[in-house]
């Protein structure tokens, strides 16, 4: 079935929705739900190196002027939000911020400070429950991590993918376990509330045996959370994936077994299987949210459920606000053009009716709780579940 991070899924969204629709959705939501907790996601597309497996919207560039131009436009998009919120006489109750990409750690420290200072104009940064940032261990130092911690970032995510040296070589992401381990001594870990590792199964040259070894190495480093995704080989969509020889990919019927092995190994080690592709230590907020049946799912995956509404900033960033979804422009040219015109760079969106809102609730509760409480649905939506 669909890999739900939203309902309806992206394929149902319409390119007819634009800036004015987004503004009206923001106004409608905050005038009715002014104190609702909000998550902000920033998409920073730049990377230092090209990973052949990557399906994200990225730009490989070490041209600092080009990156600076982007930072200038990103802060101008935040200014548009600030102006909109000021006009409504509200300061949104932002509880979570996630810096994603791309590689946010590819930014210079002063660029990162500028973006965070700008976010401080629309959010109370001292009131955040979670301030997360994605990290490339190949281009990050312990001093960088200390600096990120000093800025208030309290959760970091490393794109590990696989620790096998042959696999790393063919996907063009060489980062031995020793490199990652050296970045994470106890004094660095102490500066953050949590650490996440992203892993991929189904990569070229992977076998059940080699991936089992990667999982064992991950358990030694003991991140608080693990995201375990299946590699999607789509060279027709991402041309750089042609650098991966499809003959090197593991047999399709091995993939469920690789996933099964990982689930068994991680849960035997005490990790809680949050759902689908996420795992967390029992002491982590996410595992506790699952136990209390308050976890939620958004475009970034499973969350603790404190925020159900998300505002996206940056190219391709998605927004889930009230009964509507929006996504920013993919192309940098279109993104820049809209901001130059003083408009939010909306490329597509979707506005749900009441039936779709109910169906979203049902789908996400099943995904997050592995069960469904009919009476809760009846109470929240004023329906008779069997009749509806």
C-alpha cells in the first residue's frame, strides 16, 4: 500500500493551489488555533558530495557564493512568514524545529547562526521541545558538534546508511565506523538529548550477512533512534542513480529478510519498534509516546505527537496546516522568483474535506498505534463508527 506520510498522498495534490491559498490556510488555522503547537521544517538542499543512492532534492556544490545566495533567500522566506504572523498579531507556538536537507551541516557556522537568529523572530527558541539537525559525519568535526549544541540544537541525525566498506565505496559515501565513533565521545553525546542514525537496506553489494554486521556496529554506537529505510532505485527519476549497477543490488526476495533480521536484532537489544521504519530506545521520548499511544506521523516520519501541524520553509519543503497541505517549488529558479515577487513559493497543495480529515486520523492512528480505538474516533468526529 502507499507509504503514508500524508493522506491524501502527494500524487493527489493539485498544482492549482498557490500563494493566496496558502496565506488563507495560515490565517484560518491560526485565527482558530492560535496556541496550537507547531513544528517548523527547513530544507537546506546543498551537499558537499554526491551520494549515488540519494533520492532527496539536493544540490552538490561547494561554491560558497551560491550557498550564500540561497541563505539570503531562505531568510527572506522567513521574513514573509514573520510579516504574515505580525499581521495576525500572533507569535506561533513553535515547539519543534528540524533542519533537514541536503546537508545543513554543509553551511558555514555564521550562515547557520543567521538562519537561527531569523527563526527567533517567529519562534521562541527557548521554548522548543526539540531542535534537530541532520549531519554529514564526513564533513563535520567535534568542534562543529559542540558549536551546534551551543546554538540550542538538542538532537542530531547522522546519515550512516551502511558501515560495510565495499557498500560505502559503490554508493560514494565512505565513512568508516571509526570516523563516526570518533565524533561521538561521551562529552559530545552529553551535549544532545538524542542521536539518530539513518540506515538503508537494499543497497548494492549488501547481503543479509553484511547488513547484520552493520546492525551490530550500530548497536555498539547505541543511537537513541534509528530510521531504517528501503533503498528506492529510481534512475529514471534521479539520473545519478545510474552510477549504481543494478546487477549489484541484492535480490528482491532478500529485502524482507534483511529487514526482518534488523527488526529481530534491534528489538532483542532493547529497542522499541516504533512502526514501519523507526526504532527508539525505551528511554527515548518517541518510545514513550508509542507506549502512551500519542505518537504521530508526518513528512519526516514518526514523531512524539506533540505537534500535528507543520510549516515548511525552503525548496520542496512541505506544510501540513489544519485541513490543508502545501509544498514549495522544487526548482531553485522558481523558488527565488516567487520570493522576489514577495510570494510564498507554493508549487502544489491539497485542501481536505471533513471525510478526508477523518480518514487521515484513522490511517495515522493505525500506523502509529498498531490499533484503532473506535470510541475515540466517534468522540472526536461525532460519528457512529459502524454506520460511518
